[in-house]
């Protein structure tokens, strides 16, 4: 018994030392990736609790306060929402605290990049505290999460547009035949995939003998947008490239599929109802993957650009001719302006927390008096369709805005 106690103490001490070593190793450069790691860890925690926490939550009287005990699905959904709410509050508090940080001399800069042991403990306590809140607050958070998820999808679109335009500019900048051929091949593959994917959507979501006009409209509109993208991008006045147009077309087709697959399983035009489990797993995996990629890209992309030509007063300018003393050098180092908005950076994680909760819960958690799940599949359909159309408008705006406003920088 004494030996087992000593062994447990040693293991706990080693674990604490390992955590302290990892936390102390997080530098300014790796802080953004550390936030991504914490966000990914929150997804894992939510996924695990969705699978194992239902029996425990059924025994908690402030959660299971229904006349009739809800189904296991409701408790699984509730566990995900509570973890998501803790994650959302953690990043929202950081976003509010970081409003107005202009330079590294601000004390809040140190809070953003350091204090990781304290932040991890606060995150852990917040998540635990969420399981003591009444169901009414969780239901309210679920409602606003649907709107927050739509906002995150729009942020995801902006990040995608930034990515494809930089991808195109990089390959064109090489000014070699190989990269031009690569541009054409990738564009062709994306367009072929879009058209083939659209044909598959017509097959599964426009059942013969059924009134599937809404599905036909969604798929046809997505196909027309793909042609409009190509026409506008290749117009001589725009002088754009076919690569961004093809990638956005493929992404819009994916959003259309995601919307149609979210239709209620008893809807006669949803041809995937026989494969609902496989489709739900695939949609969840793709959704979580794109979410993680979006937050990682936003973390890596933020502050990655630097001006090549800097004025003499700029902190990025060259070294002075005369060396500075130690104190003045430290003060100049701290006075450097921040390279990205800390508040917006944390806001992305807040919105991503809402969106990941909707993915893990299937966009539904509301319960009636009987304690049964209420199907809210159609809100998910319209959120994704509206996101598809917003993607199209944003991309077209990125093409025509420089022509309409030539004096402004886009």
C-alpha cells in the first residue's frame, strides 16, 4: 500500500513537471499554435464526454429535472454544449481583454503570449463550472450558437478566399511554364470534381416521382455560380485567374452537399436516409477537419506578413549605426507594434467553438415536454445554403471591387 502510494505520488509529480516543461517551452512564436492545440483538445474532450458522460449526467438533479427522463442523445448533446460554452467563454474573455492592444509594451501582450499554466487552469475550471449551470442557460447558448456558427462560416469563407488568392499569386509569381501548367491542371481537376459532384447530388437528392423543386434549385444555382465565376474571372477587365474560381466552385458544391445532407431523414427527397449513419460520420469528420484547418490557418496567417520596405522609425527597420545600451534596447524591443489583432484572433476561436458544438450535436438539442429531441434539420440546411451564396458574393466582390474602386487597396 505504501509502495503504491509512493508510486502514485511519483507519477503525479512527473506529470506536473512534464506539464510545466511544456508550458514553459511555449514562446512568442509558438503561442498561436498552442491556442490551436488547446482548441483541438477541447474538441477531443467534447467528443469523449459525448460518448461517456450521459449516465453521470442523468443522475444530476439540476440537469435531469424533467418529468420524463430524456433520451441518451439529449444528455450527449448537453455535454457537448457545456464544454463548448466553457471554451467559448474562455476565448471570448481573452478577446475582450485584448481589445486595443497596439504594441508589445502593453502588459496584456504578456498575458496573450504567456501565463499558460494559469490559462489552462482557468479553462479547466470554466469547463467544469459549466456542468453546474441550469438547462435554461445551456438552451440559450444553443440558440445563439446557431447564429455564431453562421458567422464562423463567413469567417471561414474569408480565410479561404485569402488562401486561394495567395496560392494563385505565389504560383504565378514563379513565372515559369511548369507552374502555369500546374495552375491549369489543378483548376481543371477542381471544375471536373465540381461537375461530377453536382451530378451525384442530382442522383441522390432529386428522387423521381417526388416534388424536389427546392433541391433542384439549390443544385442548379450552385452549377450556375461555377460558370459565373469562370466568366467573371476570365473577363479582360478583371484579368483574374481560373484557379481561385475553380476552388471556390468546388467549395460551394461541398456546401450545397452539406446543406442537402442535413435535411431531415424522413424527407422524401433525401436519398441518403438509408446511409444516415455513414453520412453523419463523414459530414462530421469533414466539418471538424475544415474547422481545425481554418483556425490553424488563421493562427499561422495572422501576423505572418511583414513589410519589406520599412521607414527608419519602424521597428522592422535595420539596426542603428551606433549600438544602444541594454536598457534602451529592451525598451525599444517592448515598444514594437503587434503584428496582428489579438482580439480578432481570439474571436475566431470563440466562433469556432460554437460551430464545432453544432457539428458534434447535429445542430439539434432542443427538447419538448416529453424530453424527446426536436428535429431542427432545416435551420442547418438554410445556414449552409446562405453560406454558399455568401461565399459566391464575397468572391465576386473580390474580383469586381478593384475595378469599381480603383483608388482603394483590396
